[in-house]
């Protein structure tokens, strides 16, 4: 058989090119049918009234930004800061030559990675005041949310930071020590700055996760001024009997998370190139 | 002038290395099997020997990057094997240059030469900067002050590494195959800097395969094989008229690269 014959004599009497055309045509056709059906059958005015109601949306401003977005940013930042500090400490303990430190770090990482974040929020916000009546985590909602997020983030970040430190070539520590730097000094001035460059992309992803997880504040008792995006959206949806506030809150999240994710991907790509 | 011009050879034995009965094992692998030798103040000693003979380990025992298993290592008047010795203080006085440069990639050339001055010697920024510039100038890199290591050739990186060590005002310099990772045309610049240092009276212990450098610059050459010193003496004797068969075999391979390649293939 010649090549020409093989092309035209495909099973069913159709050439490969013809079959690909039919398959693509079918898929586009289905898509168009579904879109047309949705446009024709959907009750657009009801949908718009409930999900994208301009009057409701306008009423959310400026509080959705000055309270909701602001508090989301504050809880995320505090959680990230505590997670970074705690994570660095635990990473160094993991790498320590003192066995009890290593054991503590390993236990911490396993425990806090194994627990649902909501349970940690409830423990900090409800459990601690119950166990020690009269005491409360300082800083109100900022303290509680920051601590809850930070406790969990520290466990994840410790692993990331440790991987970054281990990825710094051994010769760096040797060069630093041979210049007379002590081990802690060499860690701080030479190894850790290089480790953090390596782990900026995963840390940026951590920031995105924390931003979303800060919504768990919903389950703590907080004041009106302490509401972040999710609780703000939920409360206002209830008040006005309309879904629009939840959509607006969602858009606010995406305004933070999508640019950060894109940034993380860009940084990752740049690092791959540099290697 | 600069701190580089410190005269070695002060009466308390500063500027000298004394090694006796040095043994080092990694697990059951005995890499150094009783090494004795001395580098006098202002002396340049070249260590030669086949790969795996323990040259790097010997050098790393001098500034305690490796802990000797037994024996004594006395550098700049301090017994570095003494558990009470302040090893960071001793290391400040011993410069080390590595085969793979080990520059700090997150710092510029100037930053590389400044950081230990700032953090270890606590020099203020202006003074550390001044000394760093002087040393970069001295290794011929005055115009590369703001470059990051990734922007420099291997030869330039190694010269920054030398400047970084010199800026601490060391009394002894250790070099571990400083030109082995370099393209042949870049070797000369680095050796030139080292030759200049030797002329200024720096005490130097140099592991190298550059026989012409050893012949010209070294006061003594030490040939090591299998963790032991086989022979040592003036370069004219060890390189040009070796008395041991093992030295002769090694030298014929190093001096004739074709033979060396055949040797590796064994
Ligand atoms: N950190 C280490 N752990 C285990 N073995 C080592 C280590 N460093 C060196 N060695 C071994 O010691 C021997 C001598 O190595 P080295 O001192 O680097 O030799 P040279 O520098 O002469 O090539 C080699 O067999 C090497 O495998
Ligand atoms: Mg070596």
C-alpha cells in the first residue's frame, strides 16, 4: 500500500484530517448550543438582581475595602510574619545537632500539618479562653487570627525554609567559617539570605494560602470592625437578602490572590532560567 | 599601606604551621596516616600528589574544617586541636582559597570582600570598604567592584576570593588547587597574584598541579601519596630529580598530560 492509499483508506472511509475536523466541529457545536440555551433560558434579571446588583454593590463601599479587605490583609500579614519567624526557628531546630531540638521540630511540623486549620482557630479563639478563664490572646481578632494562621504556617514554612537552607552549597558555609565567622553568624549573613532567594516562590504561594485561610476568622467571635472579607460578605448578604456582597468579597480575594500567584509563577520561571 | 604587608615570622612563631603525627579517618577510611611537616614564617610550601591522596584533607585540618583524628596542628602559635582554642579567632588569621571559589553569590565583589571585615572584625563601613577596594585593586579587579560573582569569569572570581581572604589580614594563606577549575587562559592571572603575595613574604601552603609555579615560587615541595608524605625538599630536587619511584610516576603524568589521560584510564 502506498502512503497515499493509507491516508484515504482509514476505517469508516474517513481520512484522519476529515475526522479531526468533524470532532472539533462537534465540540464547538455543543459549546455553542449550551451557551445559547443558557442565554435564552436563564432568568437574567433575577440573576443580576441577586448576584450583581449594582445598588447593593455600591452600598458595600467603602467598608468592604476599609474594613473587609484591610482586615484580611492585616490577618494575613500577621500570620505570615509569625509563620516566617516561627518557621525559621523550627527549620534551624530541625537542622540542629542537638537531638531534643530536632525531635521538637519534627513533632511540631507533624502535629500542625496534621490538624485542620479550623481546629487550630477554634483552639486559639475558644479553647484557650475556656482553659484559662479571664485570659485571652492579646491583640483581639488580629492576635487570635494571626496566631492561628502563624502556628500552622510555621509548620509548612519550616519545611520550605529547611529545604532552602539545605539547597545552599556546602562550600558557602565553609568559606564563611574559614573567614572566622561563627556558625550562627555564617547562617544569618551568608546561608539564610541565599536560602530565602531560593524559596521566595513557595513562600509567595504560602501567602496566597494564608490570605484565603484568614476567612476562618468567621468562626471566632469578632466585632464589626474586625470583620474581614468573608465575614463581611456573609453578614451583608444576610442583611440585604442578596448574594452580591459575597460576589464582591470574592472579587476582592481574587484581586490579591491572582496577581500573587502570577508573581510566584514568574519568579519560579526566572529561577529555572537562572539555573 | 594595607594590612597585607604584615611581616610574618615574629618571634612567637606566628606565621608558621607545625604539623606532627597528623592522622585523619573518615569512618574506617584512613585518609591521613601520620603527617609531619612545618611551614616556616614567610615560607611558600607546595603540596603535590595524586587525586585522593589527602591533600585537601590536610589543608582542611589546618583551619579545622576537618577535625584531626589524632596528632597536633599548630598554626600561628595556636594548637588548633586544643578543644579550648578559639577556632574562630584562629581562622581569622588563616586565609583559605578553595578550588571552587565559593564566593557569596548574593553579594557583589565588594560585598564579598567586606562582609567578614564588617561582621567578624567589626570594622566600620568606610574602613572595610577602603580595605576591600585596596585588595580588589591588588588582585587587578578595581573595575569589577560592583559585579556579582555570576557576572565574573572563573579567574576573576578566584581573584575576588583571594582578595576576600587577604582583607582579613591573614598571617598564613592556604590554597587548595586554586587554578584547577579554571580555563587554561585564566590560570596565569591567578598564579600571578599568588606569586606577588609570595614575593611580599606571605606564608603560603599551596596544593597545586602547576609544576612551573611550584618550581619558581615554592621554597619547598611536598609530595604526598596515599595519606603520607613520600618526599619533600627544594623544588629543584623534588620536581626535577625525585628520589622515589612514586614521585617519578606522578610527575611524568602531570608534566605530560597525554600520559596522565592514559593513567586515568587504568
Ligand atoms: N568528608 C569526607 N567524608 C568521607 N570521605 C572523605 C571526605 N573528604 C575526603 N574524603 C576521602 O578522603 C580521601 C582524600 O580526599 P582529599 O583530601 O580530597 O584528596 P585530594 O585533595 O588529595 O584529592 C578520598 O578518598 C576521599 O574520598
Ligand atoms: Mg583536593
